[in-house]
């Protein structure tokens, strides 16, 4: 079989075809490159918004949590500190012509360099911008950080809370945001302490992710100093830099804030700075809320893809002279439509949102604390003085002793080492008959005939050992003060701020000291600024004594002369004959049975009477009048003797407690248990 083979050689591209293909590829590339860049900016924008949300959550907590009344639950830094986190910049950059004493000699520094505790800047000495220095080829911020403030004179054209600044909310990741590396006079390291209320960190500390992305601008201190704006010792800018920080439209020359290469370099340093999706630090501002007087706005700003922004500067600059305008601030004049701001991403947090919640929270806490104090009052006085005293003072005829925790013995005691009674402490007798587990001498006797410890008058506090204390709605220990001279007891909640001024306190006015000192409750001044949010209760002797009781007449049928008696229990100790102890002497026939075997008292003169005019008084409470046959004649009601009790509800209320007559028979008597 013969098979014929045909040629299959390929024909090449013509020059025209090659040119057409190259042109098409070029057009596709031209279309693709912007698209890739656009998609990249979209992703960076998404990352930026995600990071903004993380910052918001660190400041305010999650935004999807609500309490049982439908109110948003505030969390994060603001929940703990009740304020926005302060903004902190590294140490202010000192001017080239400064001739005072700087950070090289901390013990004798010239004031106005931004050092704590006031952080004030003198614009003749420093710039309102942060400083740093190179260690090798790595930039390091100079410590300490300074807290930004709103300068009422308007000198903060940059570097203020309401003008362009480079501050960071360092309190989100450290309790010591100043990071002071050495002691200053009157201001020891590490500087500002946010205190025990700080429960952070709320964010992880931001770290530098790219240490070489600013090398094209400077890799050493000399190169950084040569970046604009530079210092001029002579010429038209003599004694100043090329332009003033914050001057976006200088009247001389073409340069200005938008050409600030020093700032551009610093913006590429992300160590210790929260950065957006483009790797540049967020801008933060704290401004007045123009629509809600007294409220503030916390701004989080990313300068977007172009990395630029134009901000209010508290005035305008001509040459090197400023015309101050205190209304030219972020809260008032920030222009979102400015060509440099259009691509900025801005998140605003409003204090009114959480202040309203806190106001309601505080109202709830105040109400809850008043409820606690009301329970304490009832534990002490029952419904007295207008009602029945079923409280501790009605049963034990005194205020409870105050106990303090003594760490050496790990126990509560009512006296210090010198046997002086504590006047400040916890009224443990309100919930336990054994307030001192280490000493049974402090035990409270059980109730008998209406006198003695009857029950737990207050629910025992949650806790053990030294933490077993009565607390207010803020979780702080309620403070109790016993005024022995005035026979009064004061209960104090330190309120929202946890501070008070009464008696001897620690330096911060947060804790009492000298627990056995004499206390005068009349000296407490609720009008003092530190006491304005305190909630207090004072109970005095007149609220529990004297009680008012009047029994006009009583009759005991079938009595025995010299044996049948009546004892009124109004105080500890033995009866007082003729006052609270009466004995049958003369018997009469009160029941008309023909036998003079009845005992009647109160014919014209009340059988018993106690009030604010009698020599002897009776405390309010459930007071026992016991009729009995004192068979052994010892004026004591002994087990096995026959008796009948009558209970009077004595109140410390004038005009109350009047009983016209009682009538009973010894046939109703029963054995004393």
C-alpha cells in the first residue's frame, strides 16, 4: 500500500500581527494595573476599618451587648476609667535655640518642656511635636511620653487634642502611659499611674512591623535634621524653621505643612503606634461636641490611600506669626471635602452615648446603695422610731460593737492592742452572735425575756475572713463609725469616686486610718466636694430610746401576797424595786368572789410609766412584763416557777404605748421553761 505524505510546515506571524498583539497586551496591562491597585486599596481599607473597630471595642467594649433594660453595656477602658483614654506623644522636640536645662539633668529641668505632672509646653522652648533619635539605623522615640492637652491660649497649632497631633491612646495597653525612665522632682518614675481601676491591657501593645520603610528619608540623626522644615540661624527665617508647624498655606515660599518631610518620616514609624491598613499611624483627637455642650468626641482617623490630611490649626499664620482662633478646631472646622481629606476614613465615638448609660448606672447604684443602707437601718432599728424596734438595738439595747480584721491573729476584734475600742469597723453582731472567733468573751448572749441576740438582723455578707464585710453597690466596703459621746452610729458609702473626708484618712482620702480615734458624727460635712457623692446614714440614741409606755392598771386574780410579783424587763441586770419590780402586798376582792385574794395596782397612779420625763427609761422594742410566783423569794424568775408573760411593743414615739388595763389570773400561769 502506497501512502502519500503531504507537507505540514507552519506559517509565521506577520509584523502587523505582532504589533496588534503587543498593542492589545499593553492595553490590558494598562487596565489591569489600576484595577490591582484599586483592589489593594479596598483590602487595605477593609483592614483599616477592622482595626478601627478593634480600637473602638477596646475603648467601649462590644457594641452588641445590652442589659436587662435594653440599655447598651459599656465595656473596655471607658467602663473601668469613666473617661476617654488620654493621648500621649513622645517627648516634645526641643528648639535649636533653647538655652535652659533639658532632659540631660532631670533634677533641675527648666519648666515648660512637657514634663509631668502638668505636661505643659512653653512654645519658646519646644515644638508641639514628638522627638526621637537613631540607635544605629533604627529610630527610637525619646522618653517619657507627654500627655496632650487643649491649650487655652491656642499655642497648640499642632500637638493638641483638637489639632493635628501624633498622640496615641497608650492607656489601652499600659497602666503607666508616661513611661518615665527616671525620677523628676516631685514626680517619680514611672510617671502617671492610671491606678487600680485600670483593668487592661485592652489592646496588645503595637510593635514596629517594618523597620526599613523610612530609609529613603533618613537613616541617621543628621539626615533627619536635614529634612524640612529645617532650622535657620540666619536669613528670612532666622530663629525659626522654614515654616511653622500647622501652617498649611505659608505666605512666603511654596512649602508648608503638606511638605513636612520630618512628619512624613515619623508617620512611617509604627513602633508604639496603632497603624491603619497602609501601615501609617492613626490620628486621634478628643474634641468638644459642638452639638452637645459638655460632651466630647473621640476621633479615630486614617488618612487613607494618599496618607495626607489637612486639619484645623487654631488660627492662621503669616510668616512666623499666628493669629489665634480658638474655634478653629477639629470639632468645629474639620473639612471632610478638602482634597486631602476626601479619602480619609473617620470613626467618631461620642461621650453622650456612654455618659447617658453611666448616669443611669450611677442612679441604679445609688438606689441600690440606699437600699443597702435601708437594710442596715432596719437591722439596727427595725421599723423604729415610728414603728416597732425589732432590730439589734431593740434586743441588745445598744449599737453593735465595731470589729476590725487583725492580720496577726487572722481574726476580727473589737479592740486594738492597747484595749481601746474600735470606733471604725464592721458591725459583725448584726449577722453573727460570735463576732470574734478567737475570743468567746465577745459572744452575744441569746435572747431571754426580750433581751439578747435573737437572730441574724442582716444577711451575712458574701466573703470569708477579712473580706466578710458589708458592701455598697460599687463593691466597696461600707464604713461604720461609732460616736460614743453622742451615742450614734454613722454608715458611709464612699460613692462613685470612692473618696470621703471624715476623721483621719489616708492621703488619697479613700480609706480610714486610726481606727480607735474618737469620732464625732456631727462633724461630717456632706457639702465638701469630696463628699458630694457620698451616701450616708446616721442613727442616734433618740431613735431607740426613750421608749414610751404607760400601763394605767393591772389586776392579778388569785394572787399570793409576798409571792406574786410583776417584773418589767427594760434593761440588763437586776430589777429596780418599785420601778420595774412590783410585789403583791395588800390583796383585795376584784372578782367579787367574796375572797380578798386579788392583786390590783394602778388606782389613780399608773402601774408602770416610762417616757422622756421619767427618771428611768425604757428602750424601744419588744419589752416583756412577766407576772410570776416567786416561790423562793429571790426576785428572779427561775425555771419551774409559775409565770405569765405579757409583751409590749414599745416605740420611741411620744404618745404611743398607752394601755389602760390588764387583767389575768394565776390560773393562767405556766411553768418557766
